[in-house]
C-alpha cells in the first residue's frame, strides 16, 4: 500500500477521534447547563407560588452544577420566607380557632421581606379585629340582658382597646351606663318606700290597746329616727319629765323626749312624739319639724 495513503488515513483517524472527544465534552457541558437552567426556572416558580421548601431543595441542587452567589442568596431568602410563611400560617390557625387577639399578635410578627406575605398578614389582622369586635359586641349585649354588667364592661373595654373609636361599643357602653343609673335610682326609691312602710308599720304595732303610743314606744321611735342605740355609751334618750310625760300642744298630746350626749355641757335636743299617730317631731329653734 502506498505510504502516503496510510499516512493520510492515520491523520484522518486522529482528527475523527479529536472531533468525537470534543463533541462529547460539548454535549455534556450543554446538558449540565440545560439542567442548571431548568432547576433555577422551576425553583423561581416555586418561590412565586410560596413553595419555599421545594425552592430551597432545587436551588441547592443547582449549586452542584454551578457555584453561583445569586443562587446562594436565593437559598437564604427562601429560608427566611419559609419562616415568615410559617408565622402567617400559625396566625391563620389562631384566627380560625377564634383566638383573635393571639392571631393579631402572630400576624404582627410578619415583616415586609415579602410584599405578598406582608399584605396577607395585614389582611389577617383586619379580619381578626372584625371578628373579635363582632364576637364581643354579641357577648356584651347578652351580658347586659342578664344584668352581668362586669362581664359586659370587660367585653366593651376589650373592643375599645383594639378600636378606641368603635361607635357600636361606645353606644352600648353609654346605654349600659344609663340602665345601671336607672336601676340605682329605682332601688333608692324602693328603699325609701320600704323605710316609710316600715315606719308606718312600726307606729301601728307600737300603739297600745287604746290606739295610743306608750312612752316606752315613743322613746324607741326617737331612737329609730336618730340612730341612737339603746345601749349607747355616748348618747341617751329619755322622757323629759317622767312625772308628766305627755304635753298638750295645739290641742294634741305629745311625749316630750330628750336626746343628749353623756358629757359635760351636753347638747340637748327635744323631740315630740304624737300619742295618736306616733309621728316624730324635732323642736328646732322653737319650731317643731316633722322627722322623716
């Protein structure tokens, strides 16, 4: 065989081998680049969809094909956003469990690192406030109906702490205050009416068999009006003149009774008790005044 032909054949073979080897390297490099790009693309989609766990895994996998500082930063970002999303999910769970105040505190932990997550947290806060207010307005209304004013006050104060200008809570608190005051006024009227009835009943019971008040009963009536107890160590209540216990004033019979402090220069007050009715009058500067 011609030596030149053999030589040319050898050269061609070497060239073919070089081309094949270089082509293999090129194909392998292209394949790695394509795989890297696919991983980054998919990871970015997962980031957009909030699938941070998957995004972290894909970013880390892409680093096996290319050491890229941007990808490493994306791993850190995805890790942070994963934690933020966990906080957001916990807030949502608390809200669904009707633990609205706890939910608000949880949502407040969400930072502005991601606008979408932050906006969702703000929406969660507003929803918790709305539900908390509605819940406590109902609880306060029911408590007022049952006259459980302390419970109602607690509910309303909770609302106003969250929203100091809440019109419904303010109105309900105002109406409750009016109701409480009205009940107090009615109670005072009832107490006074009861006291009058008691006095009338006492006067009736303390009359003797002839329909007259006895002197001992007259003394007790004065004690009741003045609040001086029978065993008082500071004041005494006695008939002014035991020999003449009854005085005639304007044609009516009265027991004249003294009250005085048990001390030198004691201040003396004279009371008149009408024998027929048991009404008690105080001698005030020479004028007789009915004691209520």
